[in-house]
C-alpha cells in the first residue's frame, strides 16, 4: 500500500484513493465510507506523496512525518486531531522537533494527525510500508 494514490480533495471530507482516470478527470474511492466519486479536472486535488512539511533547514515529505508518528506510537493510533492547539503543537514537536513553527500552522498539524489516524487502520502508515515507499522514491 502506497501514498502515491491517496488524495486530499478540497471541499470533500476525508481522504480518497485514486481508482481510475477518465477523459474529464478521475474516479476516487473514499477511505471513510468506500463510496466512489467522480472528480473533474478543475477540482483542487493534492496527492499525499507530494505534500511536504517545512522545517528550518528543508522540506520533509509527509511520508517521513507519518513514519515518525508511527515510530512514536508503535504503529498505533495517534492523539485526536481535536485536541487543544497547545497539545497538538507539543505532540508535533516531539514527532518533528525541527518543524518551522512560523510556517506550519495548528490547522496543518490537525490535518496531518487526522490523515494519519485515517490511514493507520488501513495499513498505509506502517513503518514497513513507509520504508518501502522511501526506497521506491530513491530508486526513481
């Protein structure tokens, strides 16, 4: 299982898995309820594999952030994304001590933790799966 086909679609709750491309867009399946939707080319879509988190020195891929959370939680669920901002910031500081606090907002942290907790039960964010993904990216 790879983050290469996992999408965040603006205006739609949850995450989606890319199923197939069409002439006018693509078909995606919700990871929340399994429903399939068609998405047009004009929709604002982000591949999770292309998202990065700012640090003071560089940008770190979201897969590496998920790997750090998985290592901290022994591949279990993380804290709730609905926690107080101060709790979320201190938790994220434990996971990614070098994240740039001026450019990574509490709303970003909430989204990352929410995504992790959505992907974790489905097996997308195990240390093994994320390590395999890193190997595939460096081989390209």
